[in-house]
C-alpha cells in the first residue's frame, strides 16, 4: 500500500507540471483618450494555467481608489477622470508560474483656462515698447493668438508663451486687442484696450488751450 500510494503521487505531480503555463497577455489594453470628468476604461486579458489573476497598477503613483473599479472581466474603469489621472497604467497577470505585464496610457484632455490675464486697459506714450502677457493651460496645449480689427502692427510679434510685444508703438496702434486661446475642446478670448498718446500732441493742445 505504501509503494502504490507513492507511485500515484508521482504521476499526479507530473501531470500537473505538464499542463502548467505561465501567463501570456492575449489582449493588451489600448491607449485611452478622454475628456476631463468622463470615464476611462482599460481592457486586459491573459491566458495561462492556472488561470492568471489580473490586477492593475499606475506607474509612479497609486490608483484613485475612490473612483476606480474592476469588473468581472478585469476591465479597469476610472470615473470622473481628473487631469492628474493621466499617465501609464499597468495590467499585471500572474499565476504560480510567472508574471506578464502590459502597459497603456491615459490621456486626459482639458479645456482652455487662462492663467495669465492681460490688463483690461493699457495706456502708453508713443515710442515706447508695449508688452501684453496672455497664457493658458489645457490639453492639448492651447495655441495663443492675438488679433485686432485693423490688423496687428508691423512692429509687433507674438512669442511662443503668448506674449504680444509692440516695439516703438505709434498712436495709430491703439485699439482693441484680443487674445484667443484654443485647443481641441474649444476656445476662450480676452480683450484689452490699448491707448497710445503723444506727449508733443498733448503739449501743443495744452499751449493752444492756454492761449
């Protein structure tokens, strides 16, 4: 009885080993591009024997547990996505014979929001250089443009950070200027009134009034 029991045990052990397989990712999660406050989902499937257990991680951070859920088919869902949820997520499939991983990115699009506002009105003397700052955040990164009904002065330029500079400003450069920030989700516009005065003009007007 002792010898027979030992043989049966050996046979069962060999059968278990021959039917074992380490995990293999059979369906990799795809990059998710969502708008802020939407729900993001990642699907990941794995094969192996015994059946791999799947868990989810986020690189360099932790999952937002209060807004994260995993369904029976191991789909990861993140509700009410925030901007800081963007990053790389990891599907980890594991059984006793090994571990397999797959990576996917979460891209969170956010609407335009101004962070540096130009003043509502600017008054300068002719001949000065004028600088009007205007910058915005959002994803995709907003494009900043400046405009004026009469067209921008020839002496003006718009830097990559959204700053409008007008060199050697003239009285005819005055008017209503608009800063527009736009990305894939929409645009926002702010206006600034530029007034340019000439000291000599004011001086002669004063002399004529005085006499």
